[in-house]
């Protein structure tokens, strides 16, 4: 003992005798007694940590407790006369604190205060305790009066400090005191976690039980000048039981008020896990935080109940530091991943952070959870730290899937391809928002994630390629494209097909998406979106990947999920018809010189087809330019259309040696018949002539301009419907017919001159009323010559918003209703059926709600024209007539109008199907060799439940109804070749 210690120690004895300590706790609240009795053990550990000791040891014997440690400095003592001042300055000596049990300390670091408060509890177990330090030996009695000891305790090492506490001499009975100390030593909770120096704590109980609490620092990182993070492993060992290991990431921040820390528990895989404990002030307190992670700070405590003081300015500053530190820890986890390659911030963070602003109890710290919620939530909203499966996104790029199946199937890289955005990702890749929303327990989690999400992606949007944004507006995105599918592996595509099998509601959309790979690994759709024809087929057995048509890649075709999906989509093996439509026909226009084999394939397929199939096949061939022709000089002309060339009959040998022109002044080109005879064979020459004629190729003699001087007959027009007798002129280019509001199409017509010459003109034609239209400035000047047999009529323009009437003429057959726009007037050329009703306010039998009144012309039996008042559906254009409005003198026979009552009309509507469906059904039956109808035999099509069946025209009911039939060639075919007997065919 040096002179300074000896001098101050004597003064300390005198001071303590004058002011003895009061230490009884007989009036303590019962709920805190057991908690406070353990605090003297923590006070001893704090004393060792203050001495910068790294190892401490407890030895519990039957009659005493021995605590020892090896500190880097001995116990200190300061002048007893300046204790209060030293206490406020934070330099109070250790011996002063051990003996000054009545001092209420609020020191800066709060360490000595904890020692003082905790050591009061020693006197419940003993009347005195002994301290053996390298600097001094002394005993402290229950009044806090120290006494110098002259002899050292046996077995103490010179550098160690030993404190001996005899048991059974205090306020507690011996057995109770012994059992409390024993249980406490065996169940210390993180005793060295927030201590600065103390690393290992060992204990021994009566040579029967041994244990230890060890702390290992696995990683240490410096986030900034004031913040440091450590990964700490706490190892708890008791007797021979397996060690209990706990890993925590602890963030510490230094400030003027002291060091604050937050600790996050992680499992063996490094994932964050919730941990519910009270607040720490180096050791556990009695203040509940409501948080699921640990917080530590040098709070000011109520030492009687070991709770953090409410309404304390010092504690308020510490709380602000802790909330900001917890928020910064979220960003710190990203830095940890970059530096130690250990990912911590995953979707498990949402099981740790507060998800809603729940208040606990009254007092300042009832708002701990709301404060931490606001701070951490703001960090997620403003920084790129929202975890995804493969990285992190900010709120602007946070997408949330509808269910876990989507999350399993589409990863972040695929999501970025689907939306063509490089920074988006799936948040919370464990569950989808639909699954969490259904779970009443996870409503707080749903609300929190919803606030971080910029787009919730439903299942159907991935297939359809559009979604509804926050404003309920439909937004398109790339979705499943050719590049996306071609970039995927076969294993993923098989999983995708398996997922799609369970989503039958999306099959119709998926059929037109390029989700299949063909034999060349090109992405194709099951059906063409425009024609609705198959785009891929099932491969023939044994042909593998060398098939001429696109077939499913063999790496996918063998999978059961692929086969089952193809069955549901109706994809089959290809036929000759498929080969013709996929390979031969598309190549006709592309090839300059169609080879003989392809022409022979077209020729043979034509004669193998049924009569009905031939008609539709010819309709497709007429649009292709694939014939080879020659002029009189034998110069070849490739890619000629059938209607633009001629063939020479057998009576003509060789090409003519002079120039010939048709009725339009065009030079004649002749089909290269020797080439085609060689292709099909001489035995099939007559079939070749028939094929060319059916295709539209005409004989040379039928189109040669006649010579009036030779007495020749006028030339035969190419088609009766192509001779134009009347053309309606408009000031602007028309898109729809002004008489029936139907889409116009462009066609070539002929205007006949008095001498038989025919001039070719381009007009717009209506497929329903067959009227022809031209723009004023497009009319050739020669048409105004009286030598041409054509009537040019101006269209009456409708009134504009100012009521100004356009150019008008009285040469219009069906005048437009006054004051209405073109297209709302229904002329007699439009409808073929009148539906008779008894109700003047009749509703459309198809369920359409918008009706309009109109007037149509009809012919009386006396030859005059009158007006008939009707109601017309604006949607389907069905015409309804009230029974009492039917005049007695109307001649329906002259009008060629069918009359139907409401009951019959409702039956008819059940048979109306779309044109695409009709064509598809007809082609399916034709491919099976069934003849749909034959004009010679008078058969027709019966539509029942949307399925065409074979029937006859002798039925009294309607056997076919076609809604908005748009194909002009088919209309002509039906009108010319199918008899209208007993209302067999009705056009709406």
C-alpha cells in the first residue's frame, strides 16, 4: 500500500463512520426482490470490466462465494472530501464506490453507479465482504465502513483481485442464499455481451458443476468514424452438456452521452431471427421495449426497481441515437455483405423490425416501438435496401408477386426480362401478397410490405402482357416474348408448362403467346393470333427434329407436362393440309421461280381435296403470285397472278409471233404450259387445264379485243359483278359505307365503253350493299365522257356541328337520314329479315340495350314508294317492326325480305356463330373427308350448339346463320351456288 492509498483510506474510514450506509430492502416491491438480489453478481462483473480484465471466475462453496479476476490496473481511491465532485466528474475511485453504498450516482458512463447499486444486495447474503487487491486488503461491513486487513487470502495470485462473500450471515437464510447464487450463476443471460473488456466468465459450484460464458468476436467492421459493427458468438457451456452457441450482429455508436448499441440475432445460416428481451444497461433491466432485437445504452436508472427513468433528458437523447442506429443498421447489413460476403438482410428482416405503430403502456418509453418503426420504415422507403432473392431494390423498383408459385418460377433476372427494366426485383420472395392478405395473423406484415411496393404483379399480367398501375390505368410491358422463351433452359420451360397446366383461365391468351420451342429452338405460339391456325405441331413418331413443319422440340416433347398442355391446347401432328399452308403456300410469293415439285404438290393436293376443300384452297391460291408466263417473244415473267395471265388451248401450237393485247390495252402473257405439263405429266393435261381455269386463268380467245369490222361479238366481261354501272363520289376518302356503316375494301372494277372497250379502275366497295365509291380527285377524266356506261353520283354529306350542309345531290338511291351521320341509316340493301314485334318498345333479342328509331323505304303494290317506321339495334343492326305498323299495301315479296316473329328470331340467334369459328369448324370437317354442302344436291350446314352438322335445305327452320360475314368471295359463292329455299341462309 503506497502512502496516497494509505492516507485516503484512513480518511475514508473516518468519513464512513460519521455517515454509515443504509442498505435494508425490507420495503422493496415484491416483484423486484428476486431480480434485485441477483444484481450484485453483475456489479462484480462490471468491476472486473472497469479494471480491463478479460477473464473472471466465480467459485461457489457451501459457506462462501469467491470472485476473482486479473485486471490491468489495481483498485483506485480518491479523496473522500471531494467524493460528490468526483462522482459528477466521473473520476470517483473504485474503493470509494465499494464503500459508499448511499451514493446515488448519475455519472457520465453510469458504470460506477451500477456497481454501487448492485453491491447493496451483497448484504442480503452476508454482513460483510473482503477485498484482496494487489494495492490493498480490506473488509467492508454492512454499514459500509472499511477495515484494513494485514494478511492475504491463501492461493491468490499476485496479479489477481479476489472478493470473498461469506454466505448465511446476511438477511437471507443460508440455504436460500446458496440456492439463489447457484441458480443465477447457471442462468446468466448474455452477461458479457455489452461489456468492453470481459470476454470469458467461468464458474464452479462445489466441485460438482462447472460452466462458462465465452464471447468470440468473429468479424469487426468500421461503418463510419462513430459506428462499428461486430459479429459476436456467445458460447454457454454447462457441465458436459453440448455448448449453446448464439450469434449476434452488434452495432455500436459512440456519442457524448455514452456508447449505444443494437444487437440482431442470426441463426446458423446467417438469417435474422426475432429475439424479445428487455432493454440493456450493460446488463438486463426491467424495462420492456416491445422490440424484437436488443438495445443497449448507459441509461439513467431507477436503482430501486431497475427500470429506465421516464422523462429524463439524458435518456431521451440516447433513445434518438438508438432509433437512428437501428435504421442505419439496415444499410450496414449491405456493407457487411460486401466486405465479409455474408448476406444478412433478407426477407427475414421483416420478422425482426416493428411492422406497425403499436403503443405499449404509459410513459416515455411506451413509444419505443413507434419511434423505431418510423425510423426504420423511412430508411426502407428512401434507400436501396429492400431485400430481394438476388439483391436489393429501392421502392420505385419493388415488385411483389401474387403468390409463391410465381416467385418459385420467375426469378429476378426473368422478371427484369419480362418488364425490360434492369433494376426491378421481387420483394419478400417467400410469399405472395394474395397469400399474406388471406392470413389474418399477418395483416401488419401485408400493410408494411404494401407500403414498400410500387407494383403488385398478378398472375394473369405475366401472360397477358399488361397490368394496372396505382391509378388503375392499364400499362403494357414486354411480357413473354420470343427472346425471353429462347433464353430459357428446357428444365425451366417444363416447369413453366406444369405451372400453366394449373391455370386454365389463361389458356386462351397463352395459345397466342410464343411459349413453345420448335426443332430449331425458335419460340413460336401454339396458334397464330390473326388466323387462329396452329403455329406448331406434335412431331411424328420416329422423325425426331428433321421434320419440315415447326414441331415441339424433342427436349420438351417427351415431358409429360408438355404433352398434357399440348393436348389441352388442341395441338396435333400435322397433315398434308398443314404442310401445304405452312410450307408451300407461304413460299409461292417469295420464290422467283417455283420449282416443278412444289407446283406438282399444289396440283396433286388440289385433286385430292374434297369439293368443298377445293373451293377454299382456290380462294387462298388466288391471292398468290406464283405462275410463270411468257410473252410472244418468249421472255419469262415470274410471280404472275392467275387472273393476269392466259393459257393457249391445244389448237394453238407455240406462242404467237405478234403482239396481242387484252381489252384494257395490256400486253398478253401466256402461262408456260410446257413447264407445267412436264411437272404434272402428260396424262394429267386435261386436269391441268381444269385446274388453271378454276384458278382464274382464262383462254386466250376469250379476252382478245374483238375487231368490229370482222363481225366479232363484244368481249365477255371477266365477271358480271366487276362491271361498274354506278360510282358514288365523296369529297374525302371513305373508310365505311355511308349507307350501312360497313367497312369498305379496295377492289378492281371495269367500266364499259359503248364500243365494248373496258377500262380498269380502282374503287372502294361495300361487301354488303356492293356499292362502289371513289374520291372526287381520283376519278379519271375519261369517265366523265358520255361514251362510258357508268353513272357518277355525289354522296349527300351529313351536317356538321354548325349545321352547314355539304354538297348535295338527288342521285342517291338510299338517302341518308336528315340530321344523322352516315352509317346509322339502314337501307333495303342491308337487311334480309324483319322481326315482327307486338311491343313498340321492343328490346333486341341479342340482349343489346341501345335501339334507335329510323325509317326505311318500301315498295307498294301499286308501284309507289313509301316509308316504313322501324326500330334498329345500334350494335347488331337487327331491324324490328311493330305489327300494327305494317301497312296493308306493302309488297314484301318484291322486297325479298323474310318475316320472322320474336319466338322464331330468338331460336335463330342461338345458331349464330362468328365467322372464324364457322371457318374453323368447316375446315375440320373437310379435313375428315366430310362434304359440308353441295349446290347440286341442295344440302347445307346445320348449326347446333356451335357445331356444324350435315343437313338439307328442305328444313323449315334456319339451317345456317352467319354473323357479319366479311369474306366477299364467300358471300358471292353462297349467293350464286346455294338456293335460298325455306329461309336456308340468312345474312345479318
